[in-house]
C-alpha cells in the first residue's frame, strides 16, 4: 500500500530554499543584525556565539546616566584631540550612519588625556537618531533620550595594531559620545549633514572631505566617563566611554529623520542602569595641577609594557624591567600624594548635563 505525505509537494523545496537564504544571510553577521525583531538587541547574543557578551555581559552599554550618582575624580585630565582633518566615506549601513577615514589617510586623528592612559586612533563614527526628532540617542540622561547621538570610536594604537585586535583586549577602545539637539549647526556638522540626501537608503554612501573631528566636538571641559562596551555586536566590554555634558546642534532642515531605516532605530535598544557601573566626572579647574605628572606615568606604563613584551618574547634579562618598575613605584607614590592634596575623590558639587530637551 502506498504512503502519502501530510505536506504538499512544494513544502520541502521551499524549506530548503529558506534555509539556504538564512545561511547566506548569517554568513555575513555584520550586515544581518538589526535594532528590531528577531535579529534585534535581545537576540544579538543568540545569533552569533562570538557575540555572547550582548546577552551575558556585565558592563554593557549604553547606560541611563543619573548625574546624582556620579563621583568626582580629581585625577581626570583634560581631553586632547589632534587637529588633523580627514577625508572619509559616509555610509548608510541600514542600522546607522557610519563614517570611516579614507584608506589612504596618513595623518591620523588621535586622542589622549581625560581618563585615558594611552594614545587612541580614530577608527569610525556612528550617527544614531530617532524617526520623529526624538528617542534617537543610545545613551540616556535621567531617562531622557535625545534626537541623535554621535559616537566616535578609537582604538589603542600604543598597544594594538588595529581595531579588530584592540576590541578583544583590555583598554582596547575609547568612545566619545556627543548628544545632538535641534538648533543652529556648526560648520563641521554641516560638512556631514550636507551629504544626508545622498545616503537616504541602506547601501548608499557619500565622500566627506576636510572634516575636523576636533571642531565637531562640543565644549570638552566637562565630561563623565565609565567602563562599558560597544553598543553594536559583539558588545565587546573593552570600551572607555567619555560622554560630554554639552551638546552639538543640528537644524530641523538638516534633520536625519529623512533617512530610511529598514532595520529599525536605536530607540528600541535596552538600557543598563548606571548604578551597576562606576562612573566618574572631571572638574577642569582641579585637573590641570596633576596633568603633567600623569603624562609622565603614562609614558612609564608604555615603556613597561613594551619591555615586558620583549622579555617574554626574547627571554632577555629582567634587569631593565626591575629598574623601570622601581621608577614607576616612586612616581606612583608621588602622584597619589599630589592627588590627595588636590582634592578628595568625592565632591558635593553636582555634575550638570547641559542638554535640556527642546
């Protein structure tokens, strides 16, 4: 007696086709994730084993920042960024707008100072925004989102060769977060926004020329910092975040809500409460007195790191390493003695975010 199937004849060919399509999509993870649906933030850690931190990480970003819970740190210094202008490619990836420097770039843009002990080289910019002039920022301030957020990612060029290596290692990444409000824009903002009509749809790109990242920044004297992760897969927890308390501005005509996002926007991302993260802020009036000493310590750290690598790789004698260690110990004692005189690690002065909603 013949047998019959409960499925129509077309069922299995269709299933095979769908499985093949899914495999093709998942083979390129960087393009498959979204901010919505079954490939959104809640599922990033499931989609790819290499992104497990998105689901299980302990210091995930973004966070909801409560100014009342920030600690004043007198050791934080002013942030410094190179003046070099860059050419780059602005691209609509379908998840956000990104900008990377041109491959032929010779004069890179670096940042030092602030909470950073090393030099970090600019790698990529992300522009996150909402669909209705709000809820675009990934970080929140006291539960409030803002129309957009510009994020600048840098990798530790003192210790690592590139971002791919740095994102997996300690102190590998530094990220600057800049909130965007509606208002008269700066010249550097217009260098970017003048190209928005060329990147309306996913996959479109536009060339950017003579962009000064330094002039793109708001007033950098006041900022808060915390240790977190990248806000995109694989959520690597090697990021020192620096969030400025001053915004930059973008006019309504320049607004990025004209751009279409088939993969959703960052307003759907989940937020971590700041209470589980040690966050600090700096007062520039107190920072200058110990900046010089901190730079000397930074140089010593780099020398020690390079010396230790040489010892481990070539089996050299430990004499140089011991000498450098003694020098670091002496400088460290002097540094903390100076820091205690400068101020306490706590302050009754409240850190104000000058980013009021409009």
